[in-house]
């Protein structure tokens, strides 16, 4: 049975030896458990890949919008914003502009961040056709150091791609200066 699992790539040689040694007579159950875990990992990866394909990475204003289509159509002015390099502990603030180029009001239903250090604020009132709404973002850099990239997941009533957009905020956080070396 171990040879079959190894041949199919369901476990490594080291894993198979470990399972054989650990479970002895119960190696069949251990191998079945390993195979089930591998199937679960594959299913989770497929789910994440499917979700990633449904998110619109914020279409820019020059994309092929259908001006004859009825309904709300959201367009962000910027896909990504940068804060370059900041000192650790500083708060970074940015504003993303969302234009409604459609024929009906555009509602921002939710905005969630990929990290608890990033807090979005967005209007509760719909953005009227031709109007602009702001999504304000504050990122707390306390405890962060080095390159940072945070994502904002925006859910709207735009019928394209289920109204989903993804925005990015990136930059570098420089550590606080340490105490002078002791002599």
C-alpha cells in the first residue's frame, strides 16, 4: 500500500516510513488519513483558485465599459496605492475614488481588509450615476517592518463579476531606531 501511495505522489518516502513505524499494524488507517488530508488540501486550493478568478482587480476608467448597459457600473481611479517608506508606528491614510459610470445608483455593500491593521471607511449612501464615492483607508504600521501589501475587498451592487473588486495598498515600514550600542 505504501508503494502505491508513493507512486501516486500522495505522500513522501519519509512520511510513508514515519507512518509505517508509528502505526505498525494500523498503517492502512494512517495512509487513508494521509490521503484524506491530501484530498482536503487539493479541494481548498481549488476553492481559493475559484474565488480568485471571481474578483475583479478594479477595472480602470479606460477599460471596455459598456455605456449602453443599464445598471450601476463602478470604476476605481486607482488599482493600487503606495505609501513608499514610513517609520514603524505611523498611520498611513489613503483614499480610493469609486466612480459610478452606470445608469443606476451604485451601493458599496461592504469593504473588508486582509489584515486587522487596515481599517476601511466607506459611504452608506448610494453613489448616484455620474457621482464619486470615497473609500478611506487607515493602516496602522505598529508591529510591522519591511515590505507590506494589504488588500481591500469591496462588495458592490455592480452586476459585473458579482460586484466584487480588490484594491491594494503597499509600501515599506522602516523599523524604529534601536538604542545605542553599550560599551
